[in-house]
């Protein structure tokens, strides 16, 4: 590889990182922007202001034969979630799974509420069973709100939504040691907050599923 081509690749990578950071800034609220800037802005480069489960899953990938073995297990788990909760947005990202529960999934929230409906609880029962069937995973649980209301209030509301989901599946037997739980308020909207339908879609919880140390060690042992 020539020096000129290597330089071109570096410049391209820097541009992509900065562009991702700019998108994160636009999608963040005032509280999160202030926290990131006060911390030196390092979180912006990865687009991590709003949680960015997809980026975290890609960053956690180990690749190679071991990564392929992990991916096969995640394929089976993702397929089961899609079958049990057909309205959920389930994506395989890297060697993990990104699940979005919004107004179409049955695990959704009314305006200014973190209460789980009877339908939400029924669907989370199914999800919890799958998480118990595949115990060697870590779970990133993140709550979000629409843009109506105060930034600080929305951050707290989004955390209560994430807490409601994590507590429910914990009560169903999923170990809390597997979970990280965060709220990101109105950051990273999926839909246009100018419409009622868009607001409903943005009142959501997202879950990232990644391999834990046991699964990674087992995959590496099999690969060797």
C-alpha cells in the first residue's frame, strides 16, 4: 500500500468519524451536549452521545472464527425474538443484536409515562425467556422520550422507562449483573417529533445484546 493511499484512507476515516460526531450532536439534547463538551468532547467522535448501541456492538466484535461462532448463536437468538415479538425492530449488528421496542412492538409507553401495559408485560415475558435460554450475554438497556417537555425531566423519564423494562425481566429471572441501564431523554429520535405518530415512536426502549466473557472464551476455545 502506497504512502499516498494510506494518507487518503486516514483522511477518509477522520471525516467519517467527525460526521458521526456531528450527527450525534444534532440528535442530542442540551444537557447531554453540555456534558460531552465539558468532558473534552471525546464522546462525540464515536457518535456515543445517544447511546449508539450499534456502534458499541461493532466495537465489541472480536472477529475471526470465534466471532463467527458467536454470530451463529446470535442469529438463533435474533430469530427467536423476531418470531415472538414480530413488531419489534430486531437487527443483527456486528456480533450482537440491536432490539428496538417502540409503538409498533407492543412494548411502548404512553405520553409522560413509564408504566408497562399488560401487552408490554406479556411480550417482555417472552423476551425474558429467550434471554434465559441464552445466558452468556450482556444486555444494554436504554430508554428514550419524545421531545415534548423539559430536557432534564425527559432524561429522568427515559431512565424510568429503561428501569421498568430491566426490573420486569429481572423479576422474570434475568440476572441484573448482565444489565447496564441508561436513559438518554429525547436524544437520537427515530421519527419526526413534529407529529403525534413520530412522538409515539420515539417513546421507546432499546436493548443491545452482546457476548459476555464466558461466551467469548468458549468461542475462542472452539476456534483453536
